C-alpha cells in the first residue's frame, strides 16, 4: 500500500492541554480511517527558529495515484481537525513515499 506523511506546524498548544496531546490527537485523526505507521514531533526546526512540526506516517489502499493522493489529503485534513481541538496550527503538508524519498504532493 502507498505510504504517506501528513505534517503541520504547531503554533501554540491550547491552555490546559499538554504537548503530548498534540501528537496523540494527530495520530487519532489519521487512525479514524487509515492505518498509522508512525508519528513524531520534528524538533530540528526549533534549532533554526522555526515551529515544531507534528508528522504522522500512514498508508492508504491501492487504487491509482490521483485517488491515493486525494485520500492522503483527506487523511491530512482529519489530522488537522483533531489537532485543532488541542492546538493552533498552520502549514498542512502531505508527502508521498516514492522510490526511497518523500515527495510533496499538492492539495487534492
């Protein structure tokens, strides 16, 4: 099955929520309909003055590239909806695994 990553930048965690809830919410958003392979918070951007990014890796069923990409964006929007319940975010991105590299794909 094709592998994707959905990622967004976390601006601020909502008062009363913990940072760990952000990753949990992101994974839960994807897991509602798709298989989650991994999830992590990228701290490298912090060293360059950027925002932390939450990334979730997941798979979608085989079909054709356009349909798979559209499904991946649907999953990413679910991720964003769930994260939006515990944090402010921006810059939603989706990447597709292609021959050992992660290629950005545009919104469907």
